[in-house]
């Protein structure tokens, strides 16, 4: 039961917003992002299975506005002190920021100190705090240029633990829509 709450709390906590320009001043790519399927801001009651994982969407939030984004989730089975469960890394990729959450059985959501993304042979160390990391112009271009295959990420947690994970190839493909007109 706590596990479901943690995931649902994530979906509430990973939303970022910024104002989008009016459509008359938008490029074709920007207009395409506003024509993405709408995804109403998730709340605590949202079932994680309802999140459109690895699909470019237009997030609509009554508090934070409307913006293009793609959600990604990577998870694996673990055993902690005899308790079986799932550990997962959830990311929300927006044009300006990436928000990250890592959860597992018997542990609260972890604070991430360092976030690295490896695109081909380039390694990007993202700057941020509170599990929210800025997307630089160089990273955005690398994400657009990345072949549609899994991308490696590394998270260093506040306690020093290193977590290696993947961003799935469908999310990587969706980056074209999210980052092409940055």
C-alpha cells in the first residue's frame, strides 16, 4: 500500500511548468508539441498504470500551466531485509528540466545529489537540486541527435549510493519532439 502511495506521490511531484508562447509566434515544431495528446496533471489518486510512459504528451496542470513532456520509468525486482519489491527510477523530461524520482521497498523517495546522462560517448553532468536538473542547450541537442536506443543514466544519492539505470528507446525517440525547437 505504501508502495502505491509513493508512486502516486511521484506523479504529483514530478510536474514542472513554464509559459508557452502564443501559437502565432511558434515555429512548426513548437506547434506540434502543443498538438500532442493532453495529459491532465496527475494527482495522488492517479493510478501509475494510467501514466503515458514513453510518449510525448502535453501536460495540463491547473497550477503550473501546459507544457510538452515525456515520462519514463525503469524498474527492477529487489529484496530488502526479506521484503520483496520493486525499485524504480522515474523521470519527467521537459524542454527546460528533468525531474527524477527513485523509490523502492522500505525506503522513502531518495534525494539525488548528482545526475549523469551518457549519450553515445558524451557524458553530461546535470546541475540542479531537489531532484530537478536543468537541461543545457548542449544536452538538448545531444538528446535530439541520439539514436533511438536505450540511454544510460547514473544517479548518485545523498547517502553516496550509485544507481545506474536506463532511459528506454521509446522515450529517447520522444525526445525529438520535446527538444527539437529549444
